C-alpha cells in the first residue's frame, strides 16, 4: 500500500449482506510490516471521538471479533480486511490480514502487540 493519511471508514460486517456498524477514523500513518509479506500497518483514531453509546457498540464488536473492513474514500470495493488493536489511550493500530490469513507464528494475537 502507498502511504495514506486522511479519513477512512471501519465497517464491521456480520455477513455479506449486513454491515452492523461503520466508524470514521483518521489514519495518521501507514507502513509496510516487515516479516509479513504483503501486509501493511496503519495507526489512527476515531473521528469524532466515540460517545457513550458508540463506545459500548465498539467495545462489543471488538470483543466479538476485532476484524473490520477498512474502506478508503473514493474506492468502490469491499475494502481491506484488517485486524484492529486499540491502546488504552484509544489509539488504533490496523494490520492488514494477508490473503489466506496468517501463519500461527505471524498472527498479531500471538503475542498481543504493545502500542
């Protein structure tokens, strides 16, 4: 991926026909992820900051499954499938899921990334 800075949308899909929620985020940086061929990583924050109800919904979806489609402005596609990690200060790290998924030793949940 080329570098991108700007707004994008995180969408959480229950199935191919049902998007349960979409969140606007400001992406502040994107980088290629060394050691994970074909993947990239981005950082960002919710824009605007989530209110109480939105935060409850976000926390619920993150607990259910922290994988979202990242949709860039002007793109007419299904987006890029990403794993979302959230730091205590609400900073987001988005990691592209490679086609076919991760090998176990590459999966970002093993161990949890520190931000």
